[in-house]
């Protein structure tokens, strides 16, 4: 107990020192007439308005708009995230576990060269590392010394009265919808990229897109990441804004064809087609996001793929000075009912984001249902508390990580009860440039994990500071 206490105390102290070191960024005036709002993906930022000499007066503004001749200009930006972690039994007591205190860093630097109003080149380097982990093999998601994370060329233009399109090729981050299938992986230390060609057009209430390419394989060492020829994909998506009985929001359809030649779970090797229909909207005090997916195809072993997923996330805003918001989330992904038949029924979440702060469980053969409470006690401070039950959908299949990798086999226990997850997170935004936060993720091992003989509780804490310019 004393050791754990000092680990957590050290975690808080180091992050406090990092916060003090980076706080001056939070008070730098950007010189812009409008508030600075950074896009989740930096290549979506647009600082062309800083061409106005009246706004181009501070060091920050001059970094965001550097004239290079004619209409061309360069935008520079970056991010530094320092994070401490306390990890205890992330594998619930089985195998090699990185228990103890870690200190992580993620550094990103990007440049956006706008050659003309229609043509640009965007590049980004990323460096990540973890100090204090005690595992024999370094995980590239924790350690990715320095990499050319993104390098893309984009041509964009307008057509008709309100139409716009872009064609983007190269190494790039991609996010679609709620991120249940394709997500840039912001939570883990190393973000995810794809080598792809992307076309998208918007006109009126419609948005249509086509993406094709390969995933990027994260490898240990500097400048080592490479295109993963073992994992090819093609994506078609269409979305339309709506404003009616279902509320104001969007309805989206996504189709993804994948051809995977290697995986930790053999059922996911082969060709798979994923069909997703998602509706997300706001109606009065209620917000919701519901998505249903079907998967078919054929595995390399000749099994027919018959998998599915449903996900719901909703919230209701209550009155009150602290802006209380009650939320609910339910995710259910199919598992295999019979490993000996000619069907592969395990759902593959592809490159989706995890449900919690750690990726201890994926969505295959899992029902995750929970409630959460969100509060804003003071301006710029956000707090969230949540409780989630975890249960196996089929007793004839095991439980999986998000990777996906098999954590416990089907025949290791009979119970459906996997565990109970309790989470807490607090974020404080000093301003657009600096944020700090604290998170806790605890999973009480359920009967199924205990039946396997390795059912120890998972406990994870993190304190972080993120600075962006």
C-alpha cells in the first residue's frame, strides 16, 4: 500500500511540474480577432484569416501564417503531451504485466504548406516514449521514437453554388463518425495513421466519400514505420444532415471492405465486409448516437463471416449551476457460438476507439452497459464519473482485447460475468493552448476471470498535461 501511495504521489508531482513549465503557453496572446479553436485533426485547421496585417502581430500569429511568396503561406504547429501512468494488472494477473509507475511523452510537430488556395502539402513528425515500463519487449504503441507520421498532398476546390471537394493522398490520420470503426487513436501514446487515397465531397446537406489504402504498421525504432501490405481496405461513406422528428443531426452509412493476411486471431484473417448505419442527433436536452453494423465475408480457413455490433450513447442535460448531464452507453458485439462449425461470428472492430481509458477489452463477444454523470462545477472544468457492467455474450467464446487478441479462452470458465468497470476523469482547460487532467480506470474481476485462476482487479491512473500551439 505504501509503495502504491508513493507511486501515485510521484505521478501527481511530476505532472504538476510539467504543468508549471508549460503554463506560460496558456497566457500567450494569439493576436487574432476570433477565439482560437483547434480542430481535432490539425490538417483541418484554417488560419488563412491571419493574412490580415492587423491580426498578424504576435509570434503565435506569425507562426500560423508565414508568407512564402505569392499566395503561398506556411502554417506551423505542434503538440506536447506528458503523462504519468500507474498500471496494475492490465492483463488481470496473467503473463507479463507492466505493473507500476510509467512516465510517457508524445511530441508532435507539423507544417501545412498552402501553395495555392487549392493545393497544399501537409507533413507531421511524431515522437513517443515511455520511461519506467518493465516489460521485456517494447510496445510500439508506447514507444515510437520518431516517425514521419503524416505526409499528404491535397487538392481542394468548389463547384456549383455550395459544393466543395478534396482529393488527398499519402500518409494521413482518418476519423469517421463516432470512431467506432476508424479512429486516429488519441488515447494511447502513439497515434494511428493510414497510407491512403481519399476523396470527399460535400454539397448542401450531403457528404460523400471514398477511401482506399493500407494501414501503417507501428515498428520499434526511429523512422521505422511502414505501410502494412497485409491489411488493405476500401471504404465508401455517405452522410446527410437531418432536422425533423428525430432531432437535428446526421444519418451516416459506411461500407468497409478489408483484406487481412495476418492477425492475432485466425478468424479475422481473410476478407470481410462491414456495413454500418449510424444516426446521431440532438433534440432539446437529449443527445444520442446509435449505430448498427453487420459483417460478412470469408476467412482464410473458408469460414463464412456472420458478425454484428450495436452501439448506443446518449445523454440528457439537466438544469443546475453545475450543468449535470446523465449519460448511458451500451455496446454489444457478437461472439462465436460454435468454434467447430463453418461460421466465424466474432465481431472485428477494425480500428475503432476503446470504450475506456485503457484497451483491456474490445467489443468481440462482449456486452458493455453503463451509466455516467458529467459535471461542470466551474468554467473550463469538466468531471465525469461512470460505472459499466461487462458480460460475455456467448459462453462458447472467450473475451478479447481491442487489438483484437484473445485474453481468456471460452473453455476457461462458464460464467458470463466478466467484471465491473468504474471510471473517473477530470479535465481543466486553461485556454485553447493548455489542458490538464486526471483519470482513473478500475475493473473488478468478475466470476469468469476468477474461474480462469488469474482474476486480479485492474487498476489504472493517469495524470496528464497537453500543450498545443
